[in-house]
């Protein structure tokens, strides 16, 4: 199992905020007994999870609302012949973005039934996954509400949401574009609102 935390920081009415994405060293799901194989079998395989870097999702709200959409690209590398599964949750049991003056709840949508982002909510989408539709999703910076649909990221005490999977080796590494969106209107207090998303990759 491999986990990677992604911090999302939303600035509402502030000039700049950023999300730091860090990764750690590779871990093994199990250990080889012996031998030298081109592909690993029976679950005895290393899996590596990385992410693309910093994600900036700042919003300058208006009375009618503005939205920002930016992406991350978690990438999985494994020689597992059974493939891998990549999921995510927030890192705590609170899946709202929290700030000193309030919070931004996650979207009410799910991957099976995503919705257009409402004002003062945040969410994610993966083009072509589940019921999100093909998109394509494009980055937006304090613009109109995107026409594509989003879902809420589950809290850490809820079932994780699927992000990507394979039925065979992922070597070279396979990346998945995860889009994060937030919409806000001027009823939301200015400030920084934060949450942390945790990706988890396991061999099948």
C-alpha cells in the first residue's frame, strides 16, 4: 500500500495561495522471496505513487459567484501483473475546506451521480471515470461555473472514492488527471480555506 497526501489551499479574496504536494519513498506491498523476474506475480510487487507538484486554486468571488478549476496528476508505477487500484479520501473525518472565518463544504455529488458545482462548495472530477462523462475539463481561474460535473471527496471515515485502476502492469508509470474545483460568491468570508486529500495506491 502506498499513500500520498495532497494539501489544497483555497484563497478567497486574497492575492495568492498554493497547495503543496509532497511524496515519500517507495514502499513494498510484500517482499520477494527469491528470483529475478521481469514481472512480479502473486502480489509480491513494489508500487510507487507520485504527484505532479503544487496546485493553485485561488478564487476572486463576485456576488454571482466565480469558480476556479485546476488539476493534479497522481502517477502509479508497478510491475504487478494484476494491476493496481488508486483511491482517495480527505485526510480527516471533516471533508470541508476550513478557514479561520468558516468552511467550504464538499460537493453533494458522487462519482456515480456527479453534479455541477454549487456556490461555496468544492469537489473533484476525473474525465471518463464513472458517471463524470468524457469532458474534456479545462482549467479555469475565477471564471464562470464549469459545465462539467463534480463529486465530493469522501472523508477519511467513509469509503474511499476510486480514481484509477488497471488490470495489468503500469510500467512505465501511468498518470491520471484529477481536477479540483471550487466555486465561491461574495457571501463567503475572505481568507484561506484548507483541506488535505490522501491518495492510496495498492496492487490488486
